[in-house]
């Protein structure tokens, strides 16, 4: 089964349709490619759709005979696609058309018309981005190979309300986002609507599970608290029975003591419902505290003898 990141990329591949978006998307792909030199451009991906998209975009923008080669390599259950443009003239055409300096890539904003910024970011993500399965954690990143492109991407993300953090890793300038809402905003802006919905659904499910766990934990804590209190009360009543005698107690306390001994698992509210007429929780608590006080007094008396 394809990873969540691959699913997002495959969805993005299907959104690149009109001419401006195709041009901007290919620009984002090229700027963030693994290898960009004056004699060779190379990209790698585990997505067959991405491989097909790159071929399509190159031929749409540079003609049907544009020389691009695709190699496939099996890695376990996955296939790695290596997309290469090694013809010097072809590379020159690409670099010249997009005004790319292979030594210092940068971003030429005139290549991105206003309504195609999302397509450019989609191309960058297709080329060097990844996102973790949201069932595990929220993490999206762009591992950008060029510092100037890295800064330009950070600025573009800020322009749509997304603040990405930066770190250097293995020679790349990594922009990353860990906010669920901001990842959803990035998906929406790039055009991955289904990925956005998937994220929202998973976020809702996680929230429901967390709330359910909190309720369960709270209930368990309350149950444990009730059980510990009942255990202490039973010990006090048994001590009174042995050293004082329950028959010496007032009728209301004797009735309370016997009901607690017979029902050690019940809460104060449930104990109160056994009385006729029913006794409120505070009334039950008051009588049990009186029994505890009598037991403590009896223990103190015993120690002084």
C-alpha cells in the first residue's frame, strides 16, 4: 500500500492541468531537483504518477521529442523512478527558458503568475517534499537542496499564513511544519483537497479518542478513589465492631455501618439510595466521617491503656 506521502503526491499530479500551472509546477520541480547542473538534471521519486507527470510537463513545454530518460529500480515492495535529462542542449534549453543559474538557483518570480503559486509549491513538494502519516504524527517538510530556494519557499509559505521552521540536514535546507492546521492550509493551497479532508477526519478522530481516553482515565481514577475510601471506612467499622460494638452506636450510625459493610463497592450516592427514605450524598458522607472519628477515638483510647 502506498504511503500517505505518496498518495498526496499522486493527488497533486492530477491537479496540474492548465498551461500556467504546468509551467509553474515544472519550475518548482526543477528548482528542488536532486541534481541540477549545466550538463544534467536528475530527479528521483517512488511515484509512477510523478514520473509520468515530469515527462508530460517537459514535452508540453519543450516539445514531444524532448529527450528525457526514466529508470526504474525495485526496492522491496517499492519502485524508485530516476528521471534524467542528460543531453547538454536539452538542459540548456530548460535552464534558459526558466532563467535558472545552476550554480546559484534562486527563484525567478516572473516564472510564477499569481494564480500559479500553488502549482509552484506543489512542484516543490513533488520534488523534495514529504508528509508523515497523520495517524502517527503531524509533520510536513521540504528538503530543499539550495539555500536561496529555501528562503524563497519560506517567504511564499508565510504569504499564505504558514510559518515553517528550518533546520539543515544531510546537505539540505529543511523547511518543516508540525501544526495540523497549517499542513491542511498547505494541502489546500497546493490543490490536494482530498488530503486536506483526510487530515481533518483524522484530526477529528484523534480528538474524539483523546476525549474518550480522558473520560475513561477520569472514571478509573474516581473508581479507585471510591474503592480506597470504602476500604478505609470498612476497616474503621470493623475496628469499632471489635472494640466498641456496633450495637452501642446510634441507630443512624449503626444502619450506616451495616450498609457499608454489606456494600463496600458502592459510591456515596449509591449507598444513600439504599436508605428509606433515601439519603443524600452529603448525608452519607457526614455519617461515615462520624464513624471514622469514633474509630480514631477508639484507637487513641486503646493506645493509652
